[in-house]
C-alpha cells in the first residue's frame, strides 16, 4: 500500500513555492494583447510559439508598411536596407514607423520567392507562426531563402521554417535593416 | 511623441474596463499554471498571452455569462480562461522539447516533472488541486467532467506519484 501522506506535505510545499515565484512574473503591456490575434489552431513548436511572442510587435510594425523601399517581392535580386542606429526587431519603439497607416498587405497563395538578401550587421533571426501564416524577421548577414521552406544564413547553418510544408514566401518589406518575410503554409 | 503602439493605432481605449486589473492579477498565476503543465516557461507565457488575448476579445461575455468575478481574490481563476490554458497546455506539453529550469529550484522542478509524467488528466487534476488549491467541484467545472471523475483522477494520481517517489527517492 502506497503512503500518500508524505506526498501531501511535499506537494503543498512545492505548490506554495511555485505560486510565490510566479506571482512575481510581470505581464507584458496589455496593449500588446490588443494587437495579438487569437489563434484558432496552434501548429508551431514551443520554440516557434515563444519566438512569435517575442517578435510579434515588430512583425506587425513591419506588416503595416503599405509600400517599402527595397521591396523585392517577385524577384530574386538583393536588397540592401539602409543602416540605421536602431536595428533591434523585437520592440515597437526600435522599429519606429511614425505616421504610417496600418494596412497589412495581402499575401499571395502559391507564390514563391527564392533569393538572397543582405541585411544589416547584427546577428538575429526570429521566426513566428500565426495560424497558417509564417512570419520571419531577420537581421544581420546575408540570408538565402529556398523554395523548400528553408532559410539559410550564407556561410552558416540553415534555419528551417517551423513547417516543412511552407510553400510560398514573400518579402513584405524592409525597414531599418530588418527584413520581414511572410508566407502561407500549404 | 507617440509610442510605437500608438503609431500602430493601439490605444488604451481598446481595453475594456476591468480587464487590465484581471490581467495584472491573473497573469503570473496563469503562467505558473501553464508552466508546470508544459515544463517550459516561454511556452507558458506565450500560451497565457494567447488566452488573455482571446479573453480580452470577449471580455463582456466572460464577465457576465458565468458570474465570475475576475478580480476577486477568492476566485482562483476565471474558469473560461483556465480551461483553454489547460487544453492548450496539454497540447503544448507534447511540443515543448526541453523543459527549462526557470526560476524554480530543482526539487520543485523535479516534482512537477513527475506530475507531468502522469496521465494527462491526472496531471491536470493534481496541478489544479495543489497549485491552485481548488476543490474537486471547481476542478470538475474547469475540466467539464463529473466530480466523481475528478476524485478518481486525484486518488490515482496521488497514488501513482507517491509510488514513483518511493521508487526514486527511497
């Protein structure tokens, strides 16, 4: 017969410890939730989900560009975004799009983009998944996007998209050394 | 100078009354709940933000339909919020690759890992019972099952957990 009495005290102890630790977790600004679309289907991995949370503000900032200089959608040429002081992609303040209307561009189904893109000198890549859409923000180095759904940093190990069944990719815009790439999963 | 969020057209007017207070109070607890169920802090935060965003979208119905006072200290969680956290967490538990040691000391981390190793329903019941200190009646409401079912899961979960700990620690 298993004795559960000792378990009770230990469980209560661990629960109390967990509660006290997590009471100190500071929530992100509530405004961030307003811009966060609810997910009806979650297919990304935990890592992807976490990355999506981190970069969501930056993603939507970039998606809000109705027209962006250097947009190479539909071609396989290189872009060389301007170097600026603020290049971190994860915060709205670092993106700074004063006065720009928020008009998300339409993504095109079945439309592929293969090419090489040179961006600024920092070394970060963020991948997010929102329902069937795949969003990337990349900074630093030169990246090669392939039609099989892989994104390789040139002279570096490839970074896979969260889903191997990604069929269409499109560069949505560049801003301050950040390239946003969006696509649909098939 | 406008903030980045204001530039994006997000204003505080979009946040309904009462939500922010609930959000501030419940966020850490929900993250803790999702954290022990998934074993991954970042996944937990992401889940809770998803759930809070969904709750924000239908805040009026949550506040009125079930009579949940989201700001009441005696109410452990808004049930409408806790349920999707639990459901999503059980899915995410499969996707979370490597559990991270985030904030919790090792013995506590080990304890929750043992809970997560139990059958999914037993783990959920134990977490709600111990971490949220809920009654079997409240757990049954959240998990949408009979109270007797909760008691069975609780008994079996405790027994299994105690058995495992005897094997590994004695």
